[in-house]
């Protein structure tokens, strides 16, 4: 098979993989917060603490991926799917005690986090330099379409009583099947195409990468990690704790966000290819400063009963939640930025892993502190911190110079 044929085959398989990724995110992300609340009765501070076993794999995956570097990217990605399947299947098949649940949550999360840098580096290694943004944008558009369909299924399932948090939890079992399907597809990819990075020689990529040249990337990851965690953990908590939204309502908001993402992700990819990573990162950070300030005021008004959440006020809550989800769609710009400043192609995967580890160190500390801040002083301060981090993100991005892609 010639190089063009290999690339087409690889991108076709990765497109199907993207669909299954969307399925397991759609059947888990939209309801995990409700699962913690309804199955274990956690509060805001405890919700922040749960992020330790959930986000610690984001740090540890750096070392796991490094230890498995001799396997190269695709086979390491297969192992990640196995971890994810084991962890989520255990939660789906039986209702463990709180402590045991955290253990399997950790295993599930390790699989997710191992695949995050690999899920970008593998397609980027097949993509042309001129359309890397479009390549990731299209793959993520497929992922968002699958997430939307999964979200619709979750909404209908919980609304009709087909799904519940009573064991066995069908949504988690479906997630486990998706992980397994991805492992099979990646195995086919490896057998038919091979690993794109140094596929004909022993891998030379270093186990750990920490370079002064990548310092700005690390800072961007740290700032993003703080505001991302507030977005993931505490923006839905406004709806769940303050407004008592259940899994069906949360899933329909997830569906709307995913539907917009189908069209938004390719647009982000084209924007990156046309404008460059600097302008896109500044645009993203600048836009969401206002979103987090609005969230801060709104959460203060709701928690202090200043406004009744009806009509326009309720519509604003929905709108902010959906727009907030769009900030997550910009994550590909950081991967492409790392690719663009890499001194060597083999630096990309371990550097993405290092960036993710930094992201998650900040996320873990921030989740715990923000949970305490929420309970002691009020939710508004949590979102004001996110706005400050967005300002920092914009300032750091402003210093990015023109990039030259590693050969």
C-alpha cells in the first residue's frame, strides 16, 4: 500500500474511532456529575475532592505513556482502551462502596487520559502540515455527532425510566463496549498501516520531554487546566446543586452543545489553519472572560435568591452552559501549537503528555480549593477565578511567535 493509500486508510479508521469516542463520552460525561450526586449523595466540597482520583491519571499517564514508549503510539492507545473498559464496566455491573468506586473511577480515568495526547498525536502524524486543523476538526465533528446521538439516547432513557443509576447501569456498560470497539479498530489500524512515527526503526522518542523551548506551551496548559476544571466540574454543578437538574435535563443540554459542535469543530480547525494558533488562542480566551463573569454574577443571584429563575433568567442559564461547552472545542489549538513548535517530530506525544500532566496538577489542586471556596464563600468566586485565568491565557498567547513545523 502506498503512502497516500495508507493515509486514507488510517484517517478512515480514525474517523470510526472518533465516532466510538463520542459514544463513550456521550454516555458518561453528561451524567457522571449526576451519578456522584444521586448514587453517592456528594456535595460541592466532596465533588471537588472526587477530582483527585478522576484527574490524577492525567498526571500519572505521563509516566505510563513514557514507560510504554517502546510500544509506540497506537499500541499504547490500545492499552488505554482496555483500562477504560475495565474501569467503567465495573461501575456499570455493580454498585461498589464509595471507596471502591473511586478506585474503578481512577482506572477508567487512566484509560481516558492516556488516550488524550495519543488521540491528537496519532491523527496529526498522518495529516498534512497545511491542513492539520481541518483534519482534527473533521474528526472531532464526527465525535460531536456521536456525542449528540448518545446524549439523545441518555435523555430518552432517563426520561422514560429505561436508564437509571440502579445496578446494572446500562449507560456505563455501553461505554465499556465502545472502549472495546476502539481497541479492535486501533488493532486493525496497527496491523494494516503501522505506527506513523518511526515505523521502520526502533523508536527514538524520549520517555520524558521537558524543554525550555516549550515553556510557553506548559504555561498555557497550566492556565487552561485551572479554568477547564471549573468549566467541567462547577458550571454543571450550578445546575445540579442550585437548580436540582437531573440526568435527563443535563443530557439535553449536552445534546445541544454536541449538535453545535458538529459544525463548530470544523470551523475551529479552518480558523487555526487560516489565522494561526496565536490568534485563535487569544480569541478563545478573550471570549470566555465574559462567559465566566456572567456565570459568577448569575450563580451569586441564584444562590442568594436575588432573581427567580424563570423566563429570560432561565434561558440565560441554559445559554451560558451551552456556550461554556464550546470552550472545550478549542483544545485542538494547543495540540497543533505543540506540533508547530516541536524541535523534533518524536517530541510531540511526550510533550503533549507533559502538558496534560501540568494541566491536571493545576486541575486537581484547583478543584479541591474551588470546592471549599464554593461552600464557604459562594459559587461566584469560583467563576471569577476562571475569568482571571482566561485573562492570563490571553496575555501568554499574545507572546507567541510565528511557528515552523518540525519535519
